C-alpha cells in the first residue's frame, strides 16, 4: 500500500488540491442563476477541480525512462 502511495504521490496531491480548489470556486464564485453546468452544484465543481488537479500534477512528473545503452 505504501509503495502505491509513493508511486502516485503527485497525482494524489493534485486530486486533493484540485478538489479543494473546485469547492472553493463554487463557494466564492459559483453561479448566481443556477444554470451553469459545472459551478451550479458543489459536487460537480469539486469533481471537476479534482480531475484537473490530478491531470495537471501528473503531467508535471518527470519521466523515469532509462536510456538504452548500446553494447
């Protein structure tokens, strides 16, 4: 379990930060009319933020590909 957490550490941090940011956006900005598809409900906004946060931090992770050595 700890190996899995270490491997996906950045993605997990990104999802959590995105979820907090998504909810904060709903709470402070939101949608006054209720017709906005993402910001009209806190669940939608939180899930959208979590998705974007996870994708953002997973794209910033350096690649760990080993270079092939020719013999």
